[in-house]
């Protein structure tokens, strides 16, 4: 790396971000909970204690795990942390620097300011450790003991979530006035509510879905709800569901076919929706026939 000023080196490895490391409490059968189900003090880290973490060694690669984002960072950290050239070499098993490198995490967690080179290096080391979840979606993985929170990203995500919640509540304000509409939205969300379900029950189920904002994989309930409410093909999708319910469209092992003429219209539900979305006179005539069957 060509010689750079300290300011240039700081710009290379530092950034204007604050990171918080928090423990992910795991209920342990051998630790009794307190009054009213309060967590046991030792479910994460006992008060007054800490756990230490360093940079892991890879037997397969015969080196320490690489925490650097690019090939120039090793030298930059060595200069900024006032270390000798080569001190942060990842291939020296008996490295004095990495052998003594220690990150202590207490029950309160750990705050890192990435404008500080030492904190920036600690952050990189923690990213290499599989025990640290890089996002809330990884919290359910049992291997994860800690969650890495980017405070600026978290605030931005909270702002986006707040806007989505407001939008969902606006939809619900109109939706909860009509029991049939609530029933249909639940159907479009893949639920199977009873036609005799009360309006209060339907409303409660929709709010449960809206309140689901984190899932390990796929879309959460809030995003699914908003997708359904904004879907321009909502009416066609309901038409297909109604037709299947009255068996005007038959669902068989090979796919879906029309009951009145045996015509195959798709292997999957989405294919049937696509079929009836086409502005074709013959298709629209078939839809009119099925709508009459649904009415009766």
C-alpha cells in the first residue's frame, strides 16, 4: 500500500456508525425463573461477569479468520493502533497481538464507535464469529448468542416499520367496517376462517398478522398484508378461491380444471389467477359462467 496520511488511513477503516452488541437470552431448563416468569440472571451473563472473545483460528486454512474488508486494512490498522509492521499477520499462530486480543462483553452488552480504529477492528472480529447474529432474522438460530445492532440502520428500519404500521392501520380502519371484507383478506393471506366467525375474531386475526414483523425466512405478516391490500388482482384471486370452494374449478393432483367443460387452466393457484387475468373474450365468457355457478 502506498504511503498515506493518518487521516486517509482512518477514512479507509473507520466510519460514522455506532454498533451495539446485545445478548440473546436463551431459557435454560436448569435455571429457574423468578417471580412472574422473570428471566434468571444467568440466562445470558451473570451480573458483574463478562465473556471474552478473540479472533478464531482456522485449522483448515492454517490462519486466523480474516476480519479485514480488503487487503489494505491490515497495514492501516497496524499504523493506527501503533503496532509494528506485520503484527496483525493472520498466519502467525503464536502472534502476540492476536494471542492477547480480547473483547469483553458484559450483561449490559457492548457499545462500539466505528470512528475509533480499535472499535472498528473489534467489530470486524465479531463479524467473523458465528455466535454473533448480524440481523434480527438470525436470532432464532440456536447457535447465535449475541445480536449485532447497527444503531443508524435500526433507526431507519424503525422509521420504515412505523410508516408500514400506519399504512396497515389505515387499511384496517376501512376493512373492519365490513365483516365480509375481513373474511376475504384472511382467505387471500392463506387462512381458512369459518364463515360463521364473528367480526371481532376476524379483526383480531388480522391484527395478529399485522403485528408479525420478523420471521426467519420469507415475508413477515405485515408485508404480506400490505401486499394483499395493494394487489390489483385481489378481485380475480377471490373469484378463483370462490370457484374452487363451490367446485366450479376442480383442484386435482395434476392441477386445476373447469368443472363445466373439463378445460385445464393451470397447475398452481397462481396459474389459474393468471389465466383469468387475460383480457380474452373466451376466458371472460368462462368467468361469467362460473360466476353464475357461484351465485347459485
